[in-house]
C-alpha cells in the first residue's frame, strides 16, 4: 500500500474504561492504566509540545545558500550510523515544514521546540554575510506556527555550526567562538524576536563537551586514551575548555538579550531566555556512604557544572577542589554577567542510572578519571537493570527519575522556572521490524504516561515546571545512531517521507484533549490507518 500524505491519523473507536489491560490479543491492543494521567493534572497555562532539531530533520544540506556544518563534514568524512547514514536529507523538513506544522496543529500542540541551523543563517559565521534565504525559511516556520496558535520555542544552537569555524580556529576550544555565537544570536533576536518569546541559547553543552571532546564520537572527534583513539585531543581537560567557552557564549548572548531586546528594544520583545542541559538522575549503586557521595558528585559534575555558572556566577566549589587550576576561571566581569543569566532552566531528561565510587574501589579505566569525578555509571545492580532497556545504551525506563531530577533542580536553584525540554522513548533497535510493529508503540505511551505522572507529582509538591516537550515529533536522524533509533510520535518513511502516525500520536492527541484513555487502541496494520486531508 502506498501512503500518500502526511495527514495520516489513527482512526479508532472503542468504549472508554478506567482500566485497560496491556496485551496484544486477537489484533487488539489494550493498556492497563491505574489512575491515568490527564491534561487537567497540570496547570492551565502549562505548555505541552514536541521537539526536533535542525540537523536531525531539515535536510537540504547545501540548498539556498547553506554551507557545510560540522556535522555535514563529520558524517561525510567518517560516516555516521551503522550504515554510514547522514543528515543530508534527514526528514526533508526543509521542504515539508508546512505539512509538519499541520500535523502539530492536528495533535493539539501548544508549543514547538526547534533549532536554527547556524550554517543556514551565517554560512561563514561572522566572516561572511547573512543568508536572506535562511532568514526567510525560519520566518515562514515561525509565522505559520503563530498562525496556528503554536508557541515557537527556539534553540539558537543545537550542536551544528559552520564547519569553517572549526577549520579557522578550532570552534569551541577557542574563545573566538564566543564572539561568533553572540553575532549569530543577535541576528536571531533581530530577525525573529518579535514573535519568539522563548529562547534557548545552547542545547546540552555538557553532553556535547563529553561526546565531542572526551569520547570523540561527535565532531570534532577529539579524545585521548583511554576514552578513544582519536587523531588528537585531551579527554581530561578539553571538555572543560569547550564547556567554559559555551557557557561564556551563553552568558554574553543572554546579556545582550536582556539589555537590548527583552525590555528596552522598541518595541520591546519581552521574551525569556534559558539554557538546556542533559540531565541523568544519578542514584547510588549501594547504600554505602561512598556510593552516596559518588551520586552527589555526579550531580554536581554535570548539573552543577552546567547551571551553577549561569545562576550563581561560578563553578561549584567541589569541582574546583577536584580540578584545581585545570578548571578555567571566570573573571570578575564574567562572573557578573554570568550570574542570573537565565530566566528558566531547560531539562532534557530520559533516564536514571546508578553511580559507583571509584576513589576506594576498582572501576573501569574510563570511569576512574578526574574528568568523570571518579564515578562509574551503570544501569545494573546485582544483575538487575535499573529499568527496562531501550535502544540507547544509557537510557532505561525509570519514571521516578523525573520527579527526582526536578526536585533536585528545584532545591539547588531555589525553584527557578523549569521546562522539560526533552523526554522520550527510543524503541528497541530491532532490525527488519515490520512497520506495523513500529506503529503499535505501546511502550512509548506507557513511558510518557509514567514520566508525566512523576512530573505531575513534582509539580504538586511545589516545583515550578511550566512545560513539557516530547522528543520527538517524528523519527529523525539520531546523530551517530542514524535512523534505526526511533523516538518519534510519527514514523517517517525514508523513501516517500510520509509521516505515519504511531499509536502514541493518537494518545498524545487524546491526552491534550484531556482524554486519559485511548479510544479503541487497535491499530494496526497499514491498511487500518485512515487517511484524510489536514
């Protein structure tokens, strides 16, 4: 059967019941839901949305004036994904964004988080001109989102930048990158800020520092033994330098926004600006004091490393005690503009993991290092996994982690406003799986229900959380994992680029209407998917 449009939606009817049993029986899917989570369990103004990023969905990698990005160069030279895949075409969002916005509107999304391709706006960074076709593309996205009543939630930098900046001066290892980023951010504020009220400066600087400069599995592929076998790099110190430059870039861009655009610019834009980091919840492997201290150290070496400078103005004392002079220092001027440079905290949370102390016990060679805080991360205790595994090596289904991470951030940062900017489930990577199995994503529904219930509990206990974004709107290019790892509410046929809704898309649509149950979850063969125009 040929599926001919993006307007393919799950069409099902069954009587609601308060308890649905999770089984596949006679072609019917049923869920067991005790006290199912509902939209009304969250505050009235709470923003529910979905998220993507430019390199992962746009494609059109050299169209309309865009230059090669760091990821274009990396995947063309090294090959990404197990089949050497890349993001040259990705989900073809560059040409299909209008249909994607119709899908968002049909789902009932109130917000859409997306990122802006740096190489599409400034193909040569500050060494060249602004690309008007790039500005036009994002203006079309923003205008159509606003027209549909969907709040644009914009990430300025989500891993990709012009490759020329890497080749000219080494990108994030060089302070010059701060100036390039501020220049890029200012163009975004000027071009889009009259309609964008939520800005994220940088997505997951802590994770990008780890993957690009410690493990060397992301561009620029720098690392040293024992973390990897890269051509160059120093895994023990370069992540600290790259992170320092990203934090200062954030601070300078936020200062510019606060002083020139947020309230003073005529007309004033009145938006908010934040920073997003990747947040595991770290739990001690055992009840020993050492493992408990390791868990707290892991929290500080990740969350504190990322959020202490833009909130308190400096790195955590514990990191300074461990790293000494290797941890870069902020000048007095930098401390001043870094402090309180975020209006909200963005949390990308997927999983909890266990922590084992390495200061007094044997650990993996890559864990027993200062850069890791002498902490080993594992998903297993006494042969039992912390939660159900997914297709991502470090991601397990541990719903309690959502409440725990929100409570930690609430306590450490005086309940500064928070958004859950990513949360999602990656289906187990089963080769040659039938499309029907992909569409019947019961596990994804259970994941979101349980994580949302955990989040709702944290909010009831006083956490100031203001929004939640499903990762992702659709299956996309998952960096070095290619296209076989799927987080999306929609399956994307890589031959036709049809967006085919999964059962989870129908669930989210119903949830946003405050229907706690899916009416007749019995998809699903391709022939049973109903198609209609949106």
